[in-house]
C-alpha cells in the first residue's frame, strides 16, 4: 500500500504535491525576507511606516527608488504608479529644483517632453490621495540613459495663476516644448528665455487647447475652395 501511495503521489500535478520545505530552504526564505525589509525601510517598523505614508500613495513594495528619493528630498511630494510607470506629484515651487535633482543626483540625462492638461470639463478625474487637484496640470517625462529608467513628474497649476518655473536652465531642449504649452494653453513659464507663441500667429487671441476656448470661431478658407454661392 505504501508503494501504491508513493506512485500515486508521483503522478500528481507538481503544483498539487505537498512537500515540506527543507531546513535550508526555510533559512533562505527568512534571509530573503530580511533583505526585502532592509531594501524598503531598514526594519519592519520603518517599512510599515513608509507603506502607510500618504506621500507614497501605495504599498512599500510598489515604491520606485527614484521616486522615493524625490519624496525624501522634497517634502509634500506624492508618489503614484500609473500603468506601471512611477509618477511624482511635486509642488510647482520646487519644479526646477526637482529637475536639477533628477539631472545632477539621479543621472536623468534627458527631459523628453513637457506638456499640460486642462481638466475643466472632465466628467471624471483620477483622485490621487494627498494631491489637491487644480484645473491645469503640467507634465514632464524624464529619462535616464545610464540607469535605463523613466519618471513622470506632475505639478498642479491653478486657473487664477497659470504659471510654472521654466526648466530650460536645466534642460535647454524644453525651450520649444514650454513655448507650445504657453501657446496652446496659456500657461506661462517663469524664467523662459523667449516665451512667445510658436504655432499660432503672434496677435492670436486665446489659447486653442483650453476647454473653454470657442472652437471654430474663425472661418477658414482652404486653398482652391469654391466661392460661396
């Protein structure tokens, strides 16, 4: 009977077998748990504190190390993970300092783009704990070539004071990107070397990508368009 039981057990699905772990396996498992705790917070208590901090916006095991460094350097920063990508919400007053920190201390060699969002008529909007939403958001995506890492940074911009410090002093390549945001959404970038329109005529009134900008208010005559009848 014992031989029959052994043969039956060997034919079971490997996932269904109930084998007791060896003493060496248990010891290795305990060591891995200690290493994970140390990587997150140094000890079990600090790991728990970090996982419940409102600035982290998620579980400790989800925290990105670069985002953690930004959270630590700039108090009030909120971490969030969006579709697997680390995102930090920072106050606009430290927007340039954050960019310099990423470049100089975290080896983020490129700011890939700067854009903005107008949430004026959103039927539903993502709520991130710890973030006070404003009408506008300025968004920047950063890339570290040496570390092969990406980070998205967002700052909230109120409608009654739509301005953000320019990062062109840190990432000169954002010159045109900031001008486009200014041109389309009317968000000023303080300290920009040449904050003028880039797509629309200089005398254009309004900002075409604002949700309250009247669309189609200017008649357009296309080339070879037949005369009105």
